[in-house]
C-alpha cells in the first residue's frame, strides 16, 4: 500500500491562498485505508476550509484517484461543481495528485505527503518494505529486501555497524541483514550468503528515467 | 582576485580568453595527459578537463589537473553531480584546491544511460546550480554547505555551462541568470554552429546586463568530417547545426581543412559580438587542431597577465 500522511493544514492553506473556491478529491484505496483521503477526511477538510472562509464546491472519493479514465468520466459528469472551483485539493498519494491533474485542466494541489510503499502492521502503524527497484532479489535474501531494510541498501551485507541485531543509524531499526541471516538460517539456506550478489541494474529503478509498462499491446 | 588563476586574470583584465578541452585517458596513463597537455601549451589560457564525460569512466579530472599543474599548465577541472553526493564533492574540492587546482566548472553531467555503465545508480544529490552555491559558500564564507567552518577556504574561480540552443529556449536566459545569482564567475556554452541564434541569445544576455556579471565563453567544436557534423546535428542533444555547414562539409575535398575554415569563420563572427569574453575549444581527440585554430584566428600569442 502507498502510505500517505496528511500535510499540516497551515501548509495546505498557504498554497490555496489564491484559490477562494476549492474542490476536494480523495481516493478509495490507499488514502482511505491510511485515513488520509477517505470520505471522513474529505468532510473534515471541507469543514476546516469553510471555517477559513473558503468555498468548497464539492468533494469526491475517486475510485481510485490514479485511474485516469475513471477520473475523466467523473469530472465530465460533475463538470458544474468543478467549474466553480479555482483548484482541486487532492487527498491521495503523489500519483493520485498527478493523475487528477492529467484528467482535467485545473490546478491541483497535494493534500498529503507520500511516504513509502509499505505494509499495515496495525492501523496507524506502517512500515516500508519495497522500494520499487524494478528487479526483485527476494529469492536470494530469504524474502526480506536488503534494498529497503538495510540503511545502506547493501547487496552483500551486513556492514560492520550492526550491534545486537540493530542498525548503527538508529537502535530502533533492525539490521536488515541480521533479519536476512536469521531467515535463511531458519530455512536452512545459509549457503546463499556465500554468493556475491552482483552490482544491481539500477536502470530498472528510477535511475533509468520514467518507467512504463504496456501489457497486451506492444511492450516497450 | 578570487582564485588568482591565469584564466581569472585574463578574463578580469578584459581580454578575449581561450580555453581548450582535454579528455582524460581510459587508463592510469599519466603520459597521455602530459602529451595532450603539451599540445595545448601556449594555445590556451587554461585547459578544461572533463569529468567522466558522456558517463564513461576515465581518469579523474582532479588527478589530470594535478598532472597539468606539474607541467605548469593551468587546469579547469569539471565536476559533475551525477557521481558524487554533497559529501564527496566538497571533500574532493578541498583536496583539489589543496593540490593547487584554481578553476572548477560545475555541471549536472550526462545521464549514465549514455555511457559505458548504464546500470549505474545516479547520484544527483545536488544539481549544478547547488554546486555553484556550495563552491561559493566554501570560498566566500569559509563554510561547508551545512555551515561547519573550514580552516582554509578553497580559492576557486567558479565556472558553469549553458546551452543557448536547448529547449525551452525562453527559459535558458532565466536559468543562466540563476547560475549567476548562485555565484558563477564564468560560463562556457555548448558548441556554436548557428551564429545567428547565438547572437540572438547574447543580445538577450546583454539587454539584461548579465554580461557584466559573468564572463561568457562561446563553445567551439572543430569538425573533422561530414559524418561528424551529421552526427552532431542528428544525435547530440541541444546542438543546432545549419544545413549550410553540413553541405559545405559534404562537398569539401579536404574535410579537415574545411572544418578548420568553418571554425575560423565562426570565431571571426563571435569576436565581434558585444559581451562575449572568449571561446572554449572542444577538440576532443583532435588536440593538434587547437594550435592551428588559435594561430589562424589571430588569438596567439596568449596574453601574459
């Protein structure tokens, strides 16, 4: 899930300074689960904006905000409400904000900070697990990602900084490689640690530029 | 004087500067650097050394710079943001300055996709404009980026690059003004073939008075063959080559000589442009041509300042 956190209200007000009339768009998926951009949060923000003298011309929880075709359909059908707004405040991840911006010709503003791709440990407690590097090596590391969980993203860790299974940068952070070793030991696959994992192909990550995937037609 | 380099003295004394480019070897070969450096002796006020240009790993620009210093040739070292984060860049700059480097040219760096390590992770922790700010802060405030005091500041003459031909055209001068605000002392441009367009760009610069805040050196790329000029036209981003030059190269009996003639004609026109303070000759793998061009363009001998 994409973990988001709502921006401080003062920050939102600042970029909405020149927008007296605002439309609010949330998202049914991640932002609803994170309670940053569901129905409840949209209504709360609506109230807070009205208290500050803004006109809220309407709100919607897009299903989901990153679906351009759905967004376009909704905006077409609710053109009137959107026409009344100077800008759209999007309560979703950064992808959601941009997808809304690409779905109609209107200024968009981010209501949330997009933090990471993570798992829900319990409500309100999320942890990062994947950095979308484009080429998964979990088969070599007992199903635990060193790119994410090692603070140095070492492919052949651990470094010399771990102590009692904790990372040198913060005693609250577990050493990713300690986790990998423990897991491989349990699976009786410690021999995998003898292999030198080669330098990673970062061109498949963000370092290679904008990533695209087209299935069913000609693949790029 | 900010750095007291030869390049700084030439530019600050209002003379038309000449710099030339030197590409480091793909090997631990100091002799190649010395040989190329010697070919450029007395032709240029400073020799500009590329930093892993086109993202191909080569001998470091700082190391080459030190080798040139040992031969009494003045280097300008290029520093790109692609390969080093803010820690490494600052540390390398302190080291370079301690080893006698006085001129630094700040660039973003070609994307690693174009080089021989396309799978590399890029850094771009800071960009070229930040890099100028960092160097200026180290030099003028005697501080590291995050504010720690330096015992001795690196005395640097700070350079930047700009491409008058890149898109979006309207933004180029705004970006140059940003680099000047960030603190650069001189600017090198992309290779000039389309003099008309370059003049228009310079006019915008002088209209805004930017030529009084920074020294602009126009890039010169000597062309060897019709193939090379077609390649520049078709594949080198941000280079604008008029069709007339391509045709002349295609019809030339002696393409190298024609390439030199074209260069000389361009330089003649450039010398007349108000606000332009010099040229930077990029003759990678054709270093011998620099002396010919400088002599025939009436730019020799170089001033002793």
